[in-house]
C-alpha cells in the first residue's frame, strides 16, 4: 500500500468482528443480555455498524450462535482425529471428556448453544447436529442406542460441572461410560481402528 493511500474497508472482516464480539458476549453474559450497544463496544465499531450488518438483534444472535457451533464442530473434528488414532474405548472417551473440561470457554460456548436451543426452536437443529456428530463417532463400534446414551451421559457430565462448579473424576466418567457402552459390537471399523 502506497503511503497516504487510504486503506479500503473490508466489510466482511467487520462483519466477522461483530459476530465474534456477539459470540464472546453470549458466552460471558448469556444471549438474552446481549445488546447491539454491547456488541458494538466489544467489536470497537460504531453502533450503527451492528444494525447495518444485522437488521435485528435476533439476526445478530443467530449469526453468533452459528459461529459458536462452528467452534464446537471444529473441536469435534479433533475428537474424531483422536478416536481414529487411539480408538474409541471408554478410557479414551473419558480422557477426552475430562480434558475438555479444562477449556472453560469451550464448555461455556457449548452450553450457550444448547441453552438457547431449549428456548429457540430455530437453534434446535444446530444443537442436535453437534450431539449427532458425537453419536456418529461412536455408533460404528457400539451401535446407535449405546452411542446416543453415551452422548446423553457426556452432556450430563458437562451440565453437572456447570451447576456444581466441580468436575467429576475421570475414573468415574470412565466407569460409567464402560457400563453404558458395554463391549464393542464387532471389531472396530477402519475409521476407528488404531493404525
């Protein structure tokens, strides 16, 4: 860029900044507390910029929830990779669940999406998609019912941590998952077998 040449605005970058700010605020204060003014202040943009890109607060929140869901989806890609490398035994799954509790922001983001989905039917499909991905990872080895039961248990573990401000022991999570999942239905598939 030549000296003195005015830097061109990047509308898409500004939109991303606004969505990121809204997502951060949803995690910190909850979706219902978020306002255009708060988002503008967090994103360091004029108040009018938030309404320029998002006509309503609901539109802005929906975009922020999609961004949060993409974060959760990316973490599930990491889980898939770990399962592909280490297998999907209860001890591996328990270790992943236990480790995920250390990422406070990730836990809060997941809970924000799920909590909002309870009250907003438009977000339910998004929240179900995230849960269904975990079921898909475990289903080849344990079948759909046991994989779904494990997912429900894992959701409960995460909620318990939020409500009780304490995490469960990894050994407890592993024992419960072993009982829920039982023995593999067959030899692990190529997708889950260790190399």
